[in-house]
């Protein structure tokens, strides 16, 4: 269950920030996402061979599903 304190409204947040603050927030979030994507690669390298194989198969399934959706 989520705690009501953990929930926030993006519209309220946007209204509370001026344009400069919003730009700074966007840059911070972009940098954090870039950091996380780099860690994602390292995480996959540390998985056991069986789990890595499962991840590869799931990616293939996703790719097929995305392709089938795009041609439908």
C-alpha cells in the first residue's frame, strides 16, 4: 500500500516552480536517468547465465510483439 505522503500531483509541483526551477529539475532528472541507464547495463552483466538467457528471450518476445503491432 502506498502512503498518501508518497503521492504528489505534478500539476501542483509545476505550479510551485518557476521556469528556471523547472528547467533545473528537468536537467537533474535527465542526469539521473542517464546514470540509471548506465547501471542497467552493469546489472545485466552481473546476472547468472540462466537469468541472462531468460532476459534475452523476453527481449526477443518484446521485439516480435512490437514488430507485429507495428505491421497490424
